[in-house]
């Protein structure tokens, strides 16, 4: 069975053609709230090479309500014969959510927790680098017990460019040293090493709060911005760029 999985984020949308949990093809497009259901259908058909019959199921999650509305219309109008699952409150995920208000937790974070519980034994922290940098904590029993949200790498850099009179947006490359000798490398150092230090500090604090030794903790990097900093973070134990999409495949299997 071939599954089309779509993770609709604030800035980008990740789509993948999957079979038995493995990603066969992957695409990333901008999340445009002005795009209509028909335009999404044209885009999806184009990515699939027009071979819509190759898709047996569709799984979708979204943090953007306006775009999700268009996707619902698209599924009804252009894929009426294809079984679809939209991950939202009430959909079975198999993840106990130990939060004050479970319904307010983003679907993508629940999917990350589900995929982490599926792939790893023991407690796990998932660090997802997207529009925001999110930290999601999963216990050894597969419970989602909470996490943290911080500004993402790109929006932090954009904010500096807008509010700093003598600062500008730069390409995020590794500078020659942490102690930079010019403004461009100073910005690169602050972004690259600053975010790496943030991750290491947050993971250390979470490990203490969980009363878990560092050697017993899985720390997983995911998200489309993860490659910018993952090599500078010493505590990562694994990298799974398609973790959210893998979670979508698991939820589809549970509900379809």
C-alpha cells in the first residue's frame, strides 16, 4: 500500500510517498494560506507525476487551520475514493498525552512522540527544528509528558535583520570560530553555536527533571532546519529527518 503523507507547517509543507513506513519520495513546498483546494490538487498531482492511482491512502496533519480547510475540500473533491486520515483531537494515536489540556498540543508534536516511542526504547527527547524549535519528551512507557517551544533559527535571524539597524540577514554557514572577527561571522556564530548551546542546555535540564542519566536518554534531531546545527550538538543520539511523516504513517495504520 502506498501512502501520501502531508505535514503542513507554518512555513513549509512536507509531503512524502511512503510504503510500509519507508519514504519513497519526498517534497517540501511553501505553506501558502492563499492556495486554494484546486491549486493544492494541481500541485499534488504534479508531484506524483499524474499517477494519482498509485496512492492508496492519505494522512494529513496541520498547524495552519486555513490550509487544513483547503486540504479537506481537496480530498473530498479530487481524491473521493482514497481513504484519508486527518490527525486532530479524537483521532486514535495510541499516545497518552499527560498535559493540562491535551487538545491544545500540536498534532505534529504528538506524531513526533508516537514515532519516537515506536523507534526507541527508553525515554526520548525529540528536538524539531522548524518555524519554532520544539522539544517533546516521551517516557519509556510511551507517554507524552510535555516539552518546550523556542523561536526557530530562521525567524530569529529574520528578527535580528529587521530590528538591528546595522545587521542583515546572512547565509547560515559554520564560521571560522566562535569568537568572530566580523559582523557576518558574528551573526553566524550566534545562530549556529547559540542554538547548539540552547539544545544542549535544554536537554540537560530536562534530563535532570526526568531524573534520567544522559547515557539512558535518546535525543533525536528532526525538522528541515536540523542539518544547520545538528553536527554542533553533542547530545544528539540519532537523526530522523522524516520523523513526523513516519508518525503520520503509524496513525494512518491505526485508523484506516
